[in-house]
C-alpha cells in the first residue's frame, strides 16, 4: 500500500548560521545566557532537545527572552510533543526518525519539521510523505561523507542536516557537499562548560564554527 500523501510542513525560518548546536539543558536558567553567547559567536539557531526534563521550559525561556535566536526543539519522538514544543515557542522541530503519525502531527501543528533518516529507503519514504530536508542521524554511523555523496546521485532533490559524530575538523567537508544544507553538532555546548556557566568559552566555540562555515561557503 502506498503511503498517504501529506502536505509539506512550513519552510524553516530564515537564519544565517548553517551550524545548529544540539543542546541538552539540565537547568532552565542556563538557556538564556547560552542563547546569547551563541548569538554573540555568530550562531542564530539552536536545537534544545527534549532529552532532559528542563528542555521544554528552556525552549520557552529562549523564545521569550531572546527573540533573535531561532530556537528549535530536538529529540521529538511522540506526536503530542509537536504541539507542546510549538506552544512553548519553538520555531521548528527535529526528530531522530519518522513515522506517519509524526508527519501528521507536524502538519497539524503547522511547525517546520526535520525528520531523521539513516538509509536510502528511509529517505525515499520521507520524500513520499512530503519532506525535502532530512536529518541524517546518526551521521557517522550512517556512512557520513561517503553516504551523503552516494545519496546525491539517485536522490539529488533531497537536502540533509547531518548530525551525530560531526566534529570541528569534519564540519567544513560536510558543508561543502551540495546536498548538505545544515550541520548539527553537540561540540559547541560541552556539558562541563554549560555546568560552569562558561559563556565566553561557548562564545569562542561558536565563533570558530561560524568562521569554519564561512570558509566552507567560499
């Protein structure tokens, strides 16, 4: 049986950065200074995951206090979470995978949604459901750079945000691929720096990633 067609979810909000920090926040009061440090480093988008109990409240805090930051919700795995993160102020959502119920919920929420894939078959399934930008996750385990190059031939109309195992050293190589729109990574917000409130250190990491992304663009 062929999959039910789904209308495309809205396009992502416009942001400058092609690097998306993937963040687990344990304390809500970390969220706003973290968002400001990333902005100061040239990154105007962030993915706050739902892997911790503080995730939803952290999204709401950033959406309210730092409107220049395009805050997204990550690790969205249940349909009900799409409405929850939208109501908290998330501008978009990401998932490690995709089900038809998630696709339905994303459309019902009217929220830009980047589902996760790992294989060519999953990419084709996502395309049939109306998605054109996908999260290759976990990127390195899925084949990394060689996998994305291989997908570009038969599935050249699809774009990807590889996440999982991307490093500062591999960032530029990923962003040079024509089918890579964005790159996600957790190295920008190390847990130790978050716990210590080392916003200057995070600002420096963000600035380095911004410079690397600009170098890849040229």
